[in-house]
């Protein structure tokens, strides 16, 4: 004889309600996690767009002028007025910061003229490029270094011109050579430009800090 057992639905209802609540809680957790992930990655397309952005020769020279004008200058002044000084003078440090900012700003603002001159030199041939690009770099560095150095007791203009000319005379040919290899139709992606500019300016700064 078969025995038929009748299940009391009222006894199962609390268990079913508990399962529903647990299911809804998990759904809410997944929804919150998805929202947090969306917020965290919301700026990713913008960041990728900036990294993949291409700079023409004028823009790349301007930003390189900003980098080569500020980073080595800051390294030199830190070495002179901080590392080699027992008690740094706040007023002198303020003037050093101003000199650094002006040197980088002049390097950036004159970058358009330098870029046009560089483009003409590169079009004139390899031999002429070897000769005139360092001269162009020296002139660029002299102008930028003198403009920033004038804030360091005026005499700093002569020192800044000398050091700036020497640094830019070596840095610009190196930048132009690597830029020509990394650029595509005269344009270089930001993701390639940043390591290039940071590498050259950072190397120059390290030489001054370690000398």
C-alpha cells in the first residue's frame, strides 16, 4: 500500500521566503559591484584617448622645451641651494623656483620658432642637420636659460645661458633623432613622447644631481 504524505505549505513558506531574500541580496550585491566597476572605469576611454593622441612637430618641440627647461634647471638649483647648502634661504629658493618656471615657459613659448627652424634644417639634408641642429639647440637653450637666470641676481642670466646652451645643444639633436624614428607622418603619440622627453630631461637632471 502506498503512503501519500502531504507537505504542509505553511511550514515551507518561511524557508521559501528566506531563499527569496538571499537571492535578492545577492542580486543587489552584484548590481552594486557593477555600478562601482562602471564608475571606476568611466574615465578609462578618456585616458586612452589622451595617451593615443598624436602631437605634431610643433607641439612636441614645445612640450619638450617645457621639460628640458624645467627638469634640469630644477636639478641644478636644488644641487646649488639645497644639497650643497647647510641652511637653505627661503627667499633664494623662491627665486630659484621662479627661475625654473620662467626657463620652462620660455622653452615652451619659443618652441614654435624652434620647430619651424628644425623642420627646415631636417629638409636640407643629413650633413647640414648634423651641423645646424646643435647650433639651433644651443641658441634655444641660451635664450631660455638667460630668461630664467636673470631672476637669480641678474648674474645668473650668464650662467643660465651657458648651461642652457650646453644642455639644449646636446638634447635637441638626440630628441630630433629619436622623434624621427618614433613619429608617423611627422606626428608622435603621447605614449611615445612622454618617455622620450622624460628620459632626456631626466638624464640631464641626474647628471647635474650626481656631479
